[in-house]
């Protein structure tokens, strides 16, 4: 009976605990972090329990909030797709929270720590809610909870972060308005915002031009939130200037949850035939993704700030997911869904490493990383795992999702998209080799010197154990996702792909 309440508890628990945490901080700030970690631990249990229920039942779980039947009441609808995303979000959020304790204590003033932990929980509340909800308007509300939390914690960052956050507010508001207009069009046309109802109602309206306009508003609104080219312009500044722990939370999760919403709208709420056969949506998305990946790779090559380079790689990674969607076949969509999960861990890995390097050295400049392998060997080892995964080297998880994306483009005979996938992987190899070259390779004839001019000895990185353990666990997750990718596809993802494919 308790397990049946997990779909509501995974959203309600962090929401309630965010208020409790902030209230407790008035008396004892030291309790903030334990409350955060305990709450996220409970959410992880809920997420695993939800996935277990879905796999046992073999069909979606419908949970009616407050006992009100939809469409009047709000429904949470959990199937194989969002059950898997919930587990990934819960795991990454827990690991980032463990990582965050020491880094936020160094980067933020003590008085801001309760606000940070409170906003962290509100952010996670929004992400869980977006993923679990089966109501289009409720999704908008939860999207805004996550967005407003993101604006606030980004503004806590280094100099210029407040302006980057304000710019994000402007773009985020435009995206929210576009999404809400789409909701309005759907409600006017169908009289319902429940996703299960819309699945049956929308096909009767396929040739209605108002429906096409509403669909376009959905794509623009969610596209801004997930940072798809050319709607990404807020992202590099916001994630670069945000506190290290904030970047490590938002970069892996917010954009990927946005990608999940795109998949949900295009392949569940709207029948796949709407954007595959009736209108040339897939061709348009394919071209946008190809141009966006090329642009992002060029911009990443121009960066000397490692964190900013990774921000442009996020735009490219979003392009990969869109390419899988644009392939419009089972292989491509399987690759897109798998890449959503894999990229959560890959980006968490790389952004936590950047935060650790910044914590220890005070710099993110790639050309100042010389001899870093001597002072931070474990951190750089974790970085290499993440880098190899992004490039697509087996047995890292990135290889397997890219493999399915490649197979999807071949089956769809979209040779341009195939070329972009292969060429961008080569560019990724160049990008990461540049970092590895500066951090590992010592010029011939030179003796190794530390940043302070002394002879360094091999040490355990000089970062707190909580940060080190978190990074190692994320790196282990990348390898395990690769090793068990076939199991994940067989038992979960194959049921998330529409039966019509």
C-alpha cells in the first residue's frame, strides 16, 4: 500500500522538506545538509520503487491526486519511459548533493547555505514533477518551479552570474509563455489537458491548423528550456558563471528532463504520425540538430575555459538526442532515450570534475592545467572516463547510445545526420585531447613543477572525500550503464518506444 503512494511521495516529499529545511536553518544551519541528503535518499527509494512497479505491472501506473478523477483532477502517469528518467534523476541528484557540501561551503557565504539547500530541493521537486505528471498544465507549473529555482541558484555564482541569471529569466519566461500558449490551444480544441485523454482526442484534430500552431508553441517553449540551437543563447553564460554545484546539478538534469518532455509530447501526447507523416517536423528538427551540433563544436573549440567548453558540448549533446528523434524509427528513438540517461551521468561527471579542479587550483583555464595529473590524479582519471564516454569509446555508456543513434540514421537513410554524428565525435576527441594534453603530457626535458613552483608528489587530489567519492561513483555509473546498456534497453527502453515503430 505504501509503494502505491510513491508517485505522489516523490514530488511531495522534497517540496515539504524544502520548507522544513529552511525553517530548521533558523536554529541550526548544520542540519541543512543532512536533511537534504536524507530527503534525496528517500526520493531515490521512491524512484526505484516506481520503476519496480512499472516493470512488474507491465503497463502505465495512473495515480489520481486527492482522489479526483481526471480530467478534473491531476493525474500522475508513470510508464517505462519516465520511470527510468525518475531513477536517473534521483541517482544523479543524490550524488551531486553529496558532492555539493564542501564546494558550496567554499564558494558561497555561510548565510546563503540554507537558501542554496532549499532551492536545491525545490529544483529536484520540479524535475521529479515534470517527469511524473500526466497533465499538460501541471507540467507547466512544475516546469516553472524548476525554472525559478534555477534562476535563483545560478544568481548565487561568481561575478556576472546575476546578469546571466536575469538573461535566463528573460528567455525562460519566453519559453514558459510559448508552452502555456500551446496548453491554451490544446484546451480550446479538446477541453482536456490530461495526457491520457489527449492521446485519444488529438488524432481527430490532425488537420486543424490551430493544433499545428499549438504543437509549434510546445516545441519552441520546451526547446528554450532544454537549450536546443538556436534557442540556447542563455545557457553558456548561465551554467559557466553558476556555482560549481549548481552547474553539476542543472547541466546534467534540467536539459535532459526537457528532452524527455519533447519525447513525451511528440510520441505520446501527439501520435507519432503527426510529426512523421502529416508534417515535415522530423526533417526540420534534423536540420536544426545538424547545424546546432556543428555550431556548438566550433564554439567549444574556441574556448579556453573548460567549464564554458562543456556548456557548448551540452548544446551538441541536445543535438544528438534530437537526431535520434528526427530519425523517426525504433533504433533512433532507442538511442535518443538511452542518450538522455547516459548524458545525465556524463555531464555530471565532467562538471563535478571542473568544480573539483576549481576547488583545488582556482582556475578553469585549460592552458594552466600543466602537471595537474601529479596533484589531482584521481580527479583527472574520472575526467578521462567522462571524456571517453562523450567521444564514444566502449565500454563507456556514450558509445552504446551513439551506436543506436548511428544505426537510426542509417535505417532512415539520413546521411547528413550520420556524417554530423561521426564528425562531431572526432571533434569531441580533439577537444578532450587538448585538455588531456595540457594536464598529462610534460614537455620533454622539463622537470615537473607544481603550480606554486615546487616539486609535487602524488597525492589524493586535495579535495574533500565527499567530492572524491561522488565523482568516483558517477564514473562507475558511466561504466555500469555501458556494460548493462543491453539489459536497460531490453527490459525498459524497448517498452518506452511507441509500438507503431
